[in-house]
């Protein structure tokens, strides 16, 4: 049977990382993967993560026993509070359940698997066009069809809200709607709170099922609560919904795979028994897939989330990251404008979060890679954290050249 297995293409994002690594030019710049870098282009271990690590190391009680199937309770309960708000009516009414996952990817997968098995509405998920490329394969792998709603307006390089709402209104009743609550990947364009409210009206009317994928809480506004406002609004409105939550970016725990999947049941007299049944099924899915989740990343996050002082320090660390990204947005835009680069560049500072969707075409992206050793995804997305005071002139000048040709 092995002979019949066709060759698959390499993952574009990890292929890009490999090509960057193999490039020996001292000029090379990595604007590919969405991972924070400091001003020296180096990965940044958050100081609060170092402290938490120290605390864990000095705890003689810790061992390497299995976590429970649903994960470390001190982690998942705080993760839920972080997303839903400590004063969430859903938490008070005990109609949520949370499962620790293999970061955000694992959370989206567990959610997709759960819906494939138990969701009685339409087995089609609507994702934004564009979205994180992995969404397509995660859902289709479990047999859920993927359709798209317009999201990005190429002219304004902002949100195509009309296109988005029209498509979500036209989707068959009971469709699954995948939403990025903040710092949209890859565009860096988010709906306003008023637009979220309009979306909630349509989603309720059409009896759609909201599936939030939140990988960048803390990166959009720099404020953890504000970045969760869309999710909290939908919960307030009494929706039944799910949330995939990643701690890769906001804790810098990429490879440690710390994340959480939350289900919120709609308010009802029997909501707690409903959620208990859901939790029992999630436990079976989790057991058959990964048995139980990994310890280290969740222990780090849990240590911080459960200590007021460390939590405050984490918020400062988040501001360091989001602040440097904002500085780089301002610098890139003003350099492109100073160089009189054809086109408008206000979208670089209008967009938020880890990414900017530059509007560069695929041939321009390839030229930047081949001639200037600047690496970004083919759709023209740049990871803003890859820019720093040492490489920004090179990047601005190279963009000026490829755009001007
Ligand atoms: C990205 O889009 O760069 C990140 O979410 C990393 C990933 O896993 O794709």
C-alpha cells in the first residue's frame, strides 16, 4: 500500500522557515512565522516565564506523573477566567467546560472533532478569506466542509464588513462560523465592537454556531480583557459557543504547546447537566487522541495565572512585546512614506496584532526573498516582530524597490 501514498507539498510556513535558515546572507530577515522576536531578532523568553520556571524547579513536590485527561485544573480554570472574564455569568452558572490542549492547534482540532461527531447543524465551517492556512486542513481532516466568507478589502486593506455579513447571512442555517476574536491572522484587521454586535445579531438569526479561535490575546490592544471582548459579548448574549485558546504567543511558550478548549452552554435550567455530558465526551476524544496533555507549558502558565504579582508582571511583558511591534509599524510606515514608495501605507499602522497584510503581490514577495533575503509568506503577510532597528532600513528600501518596478 505504501506505493500508493502520493507526495504531499511541504507546509508553506515551515518550508519558509527552513529556507530562511539555509540562507547564509548577513542581510537575511525573517518576517515569516508568527513568533515574537526581540530587537536583536532573537526569540524572547519572557522574564515572568523565567521566574515561573525557577519556582517550578524549586518545588520538590513536582514529578512527571500524568496530568488528568482534561489537564491541570489550576491551569484550565484560570484560562477560562482569562478568556471569559472572572465575573462571567457562564462561569458563575457552571455552564462551561475547559480541556487543556496541544496549544491552539490542538484546541481547534478537538473542537472540530467534537463538532464532527455531535453537532446536529450544518457540517460546514465558514472561515474568513483569508484565514490561518491550517484551519482548512484541521476541519477537512475531520470531515467538516470548509467554506469562506469575504473578510479583507483589497482596496482599503481593511475589513470587508459588508461582504462578511452578506456571506454569513447567506450561509445555510446552523453553519459553524469560525471567528478570530482579536489580532486576525493573517490580515491584522479586526471588527469593531459595534461590528461584533451586528455579527451576533446575524449569527443568532441564522442559528449559526460561533467557533472562536483566539491565538493572540494581549497582542491586539495590549489589554487582555479588551482582546477577549468579542467572546465575552457573545457569552453575555447567551450563545452556545466554543473557544480555542493558545498560550504560544502571549506567553512565548510556542514549542511547549500550552492551550485550552472551552465550551460554553447556553443559559438554561439544565445547562450544568448539559455541560457535564459534553465534558464526558470531550474526555473520551482527548483520551483516544493524546491520552492527557503535556505538563510543562501549562504549569508555567498556571503559576503566572494563579499569582497576582506574577500576573501583573506578565501584563508588563505583554506590553513590551506589543509596544515594540507598534513601534515597528510606525517606523516601517514612515520609512516607506519617506522613500515615496508608490501606494498608501497607512494600513501598516491601522492593522493590529502580530501581522501586517502588506498588499505586496506574490511576485514581489518572491523578489524580496530572492534578491533581498527578506522572507515572508506568499500572501504578503509580514510578522511585524521580525522587524527591528537594525533591519528596518533594508526592508523599507527593498520594498520601495520591488514596488517601484
Ligand atoms: C503563524 O501563522 O505564523 C503561526 O500561527 C504559526 C503557525 O503555527 O502557523
